[in-house]
C-alpha cells in the first residue's frame, strides 16, 4: 500500500469526519424501532444496533481521524515550500 499525499490525506480526513458524525447521530437517535398500538401507546422499543459495537466503531473512527490529522500536520511541519518570505512587502509607515 502506498502512502497517500497530503491532498489525499485531507480528503480521507473529511470522509472520516463525515462518517463519524453520521454514527454519532445514529447513536444519539438510539437507532430503535418503536411499535405503537392504535391509541398511540408505546408497546415496545427495540434497538436496531448493538450499542457496544456502535460505540466501538465511533471510537475507532475518532482515533483514525486523530492519527490522520497528526500525520498531515507532521508532514506539513517538515515540508518546505517554494516561496521566499519577504517582510518588506508589509511596508513600514514613516
């Protein structure tokens, strides 16, 4: 497997963030099926997903997001750019 570029890493970071948000919303909604009778009384509520597995997946995504972000920051911190910083363009007022 080849190492991704910074651009690819940023794209993956965005994908991880979106998926993480989706799963958190799913967890917060409790992903359940509610059965009601004709009077509107709740007869039963059954979770659709195993809460422990869902929480584990959310934690894994958060960790992967953090590791990807750290790798991008590390690469950015060590990669020189083709540019010369010239403070004189800021101009000094006399």
